[in-house]
C-alpha cells in the first residue's frame, strides 16, 4: 500500500513499475472517472479522460521531481485530470484535432491560474469523487454481511428514515444506526487514505 506521495512517485518512476502503475490505476480510476462526470462528460468521454490521464502521467513522471515545498502531488494529479476533462469537453462541443502537449510544463501548468475559488471548486469535486470511490469499494466488499450495504445505502445515501429502513430489513432502529456508524468509519478511513496518497491536505 502506498503511504506517502514520495514513495508513490518513486515506485511509478522505477523501470519495473508495472505493479505500481496497476496499484495507482486501481486506486484512482474510479475517482478520475467521477471527476470527469462531475464536469459534464458522458461515460465514454470520462473513459477517454482516464486513458489520457494515465498516458500523460507515464510521459511526464520520469521527468517530474517531487518537491513538497512547491506543491502537493494532489495538485500535480488534479491539474492533469482537470486539463484532460476540459480538453475533452471542448473537443466534443467544437470538433478539432487532439493536440498533445509538448513537455512537462505544458502538461502540468496550473489550469486555475490565480483563481482560488476555481481551484477550491476543483479540489471539492476531487474530494467528492474520492468519497464516491470509497463507497463503491465498500459496496463491493465481499466481507460485508448480507444486506449490510443495502441498509447503509438506504439510510445514509438515500436518506430514508431509520424507522422505515429498519422495517424494510426486519431490524431494530438501533441496528440501523450501528451499521451507519460502522460503515461510515470505514468510508472515512478509505477517503483519508486516498486523500493522503493523492496529496489532499
């Protein structure tokens, strides 16, 4: 498991980085897709952004020197994802050939400029994407008991009354609260892990 930005970058730059790239892809593919969707891309366009982001990272990471004093890995990653998303939106609303940026500076130049509000909006969108990815992972966890995620989804995600959810699943209301608390802790822990490894402070 990647625990620091520096170790992540070091592993991705190694000559035998196949496992690290797979780990990175497994960790972030869902969040990258959701980020694109939140900007208005359809499913196919979001897949394009995911592929282009991975290609861009493979091109620039060998030249990238991580300096925490200059910014987080989050900014590096988010800048690429944001640029690719906007490029795809523009490309599909006004047909034009895809132009690949030349060199590291073009790929990673700050797309937000001095607009702090736009950057905060993008960071918020990224956090939301990580939250949705954490919930997806929870849903797909085979260790959860039967109906456990369904109870969580009905009460927390769909915001249905606890009494109604308890009645539907044949539980006491207290059991619904316990499931919520237990699964929320897991979701928060996963989001925190993803945020740490992507450099979100």
